[in-house]
C-alpha cells in the first residue's frame, strides 16, 4: 500500500470574459464535472474579474483542493485567470472549451483563441502551468485531460513536499552516483545528510523493540516458505525496518514525504549483521524508496515514479549485455528486438516482491561475500538480499540527474522486461528497449549519466515527461526511433 505519496484533490474554476455570456462558462464547467464523475470539486464562482479570482481561490482552498484546473469556458479574462495560477499553492492546469454545444452566434465562446492570450500572460508573469498537448475539447475530452493531469499533479506535490534522508558517504572508488545537491534545492526538495554511525546508533536503540515480532510475521507471510531461506535473519531485518520508519517519522520535519539514499557497503553488512536490500524493497513497495549506494538523485527519481504510477518502483544498474547464446535460444525470432536492444538490469536485491517472479527469495550477496567473508565459507552477514528474476512487465526506464556542472537533466525510455530466465544472481531481469544501443551510447554515455536507472513497471513516459518539463528540466533525452539521429551520432556509422 502506498502510504508516502500525495492524495490529489482537484478543483475546477471556470473563467469568463465579461463580453461573453457567463452562463456559457458555467454550463460547460458543469458538463465537465458530470463527465469526470466523482472526485472533482466544482467551484461555484465563475471568475470574471480579480475579486472573483480571490473569492474562487478562497473557495477551493476551503474545499481542501491541492490541484487546480482553470477552465476557459469562453475567451476568458487574461489577468484574473492568470492570477489564479499565481496565487494558488499547488499545480495548475489550463484547458478550454471546444465549440459545438450551441449556435455560433450567442453560443460561441472563442476559448480556442483565449488560450493564446492566457499563455502569453502566464509567460509575462513567469508562471509555470500545465497545458495539455491539445488543450481544447468538449466535456468528455476535458475530463480525460484532467485525469491525465492527476499523476502529474501528484508528482509535483510530492516533490515540493519531499525530504531525502541520506546515511553515509558514497563508497570509495564508487563515485558514479556523486552529484551536487544544489539541484535538489532548485527543485524545492529538502535533504538531510547523516552518518552511518547515526544509523547504527538508532538501530541498536531498536533492539528488543516490541513491534519486531509483528514485522517478522509480515515478512514471513510475504516471502512464503520457499522464499524465507534464513528465518533466523528476520528479527535483524525487522529491527532495521522499524529503525528507518521511525527515523522517517521523527525527521521529516516540515515536509510531508520522505525517501532514503543509504550506504549499504562495504561496512554496513558486517556492522549491522545483514544486507539491507530486502528491507529496502519492502519500503519501496510502500512508496518510500531507499536508493542504494547513497544515490540521492536515484531516490528522487524513484519517488517521482511512485507518485506518477501509485505503484512500487525499483533502482537498477544498467548492468550487463545479454549473451549471444541466451539471445539465440530465448529471444531471437520470439521477440522483435535485436540483441543490442537488450540488456540485463540488476541490483543486489532491492526490487519489491510484487515485481519479481514467484521463485524470488531472501539469499546472500555473492559479490560482497567474495569481498568481505572468508573464501569458501558459508554466507553470514552478507545475507539479506531479495534475489530472483524480475517478472515480465512493461517498464519505463528513467532518471533525473544533476551533472557535475550543476545542470539538471533527465532521460526517459519505454520498453519491457522479457519473460526470459536470466540464469544469473541478484534481483535481475532481461530488459528490452527499442534502439537501446544508440540510446546507451548517445544519451547514457554521451551525457555522462551514472549506471543507476529508476524503473517504473508501466509505460508512464507521457506524464513523466510533463513532470520533468514542469520542474524546469530543459534537457530531457529519450530513445530516438530508427532513422532519427542523435546530434553526436556519426552519420556514416
């Protein structure tokens, strides 16, 4: 259950230019509310002047609205309709009425024209609002546009009210996720940086917490008998889960929502006695992403995806190519992808159980076992990863990042996880993205993105692109279709 993302309460305000019939805007507004159904608050004030704008804003605020739809039922009054955006504390959308519900004498509203002046005035006031790709429609069209706006609004509200809590500096010789936090403040995100020692002290303080048995029982039920390979580990992991949840609650401060970016190696497993991956996966399933390796922008990216989809997300390495023998056996001729369209997305075990195949289980981190425990020994404190193949699904692979120069940029690519066994370890899946090879070279490498990418388990690129635009990101890359070259692509290649 998503417990850490906003609930959007949209309200619609109709505007009317005083030389047009106000009844036209009011009746068209009512038709949209009927077409939308339950959940859209209808402000009874139709705005013709500045005093109306203030009255309408007071009304939607009293109704608890946190997202605003400004509806041009006719041409609309330029100053009052843009003051609505300026003075409303939340995301604002502008849509307009198409003609067709009346004659073209007394029943013509000219909202098609009014949107142009509205946009011009928003620009003069340096205001940012969401305007759909084609913002003019009848009641059913406008209701559909509002539904498209809700996930965008949810993400914007979430980012505005988010605190990212970090523990520990990034591992030495592992600076790929290093990024200036300046970009977080530009986005309005708060950040709280802590030491691993702070986390360890808090963890120890939760020893014998009376809630531990209940969390253990929930973990056991989630994993089932086949997935609970180390039942003796559950109390340690339950203790850590409670530590993070309590820290989030006591440290969110003035913010409503939190996510984490935690250091998870090399000191963590030996000092805590387990790997944190399974716990991280459980929090991600609740809308509280815990990014690995202190990847702050990875955590932010995950959180935005949770807000948009209202579903669990994960963070994975763009990890390894698919071997040709595996491609030939299980992919060629069965799926419309070239081998270079495919890759394996991997992480130690942070993907929620609900996004993995039924054979998933809590196991141990093979790489850390090699590094930290005696050769040939049974795994001890390197246990705690959630391992198995990621289930077949549509996916959106994306990231919001601040580069070394302090520039915010993002990428988005849609694809799928193939229903093909990986024959490998960790939380891992075979991903397929059209034209991935070119995207890999001319976006991920060329623009120096880190190896971590956020994964949403649906095709949500459309609202994600709009969210990035409204956050002020001017460089939003995506996988170009065949025949459309990247600026850095060699035309003779």
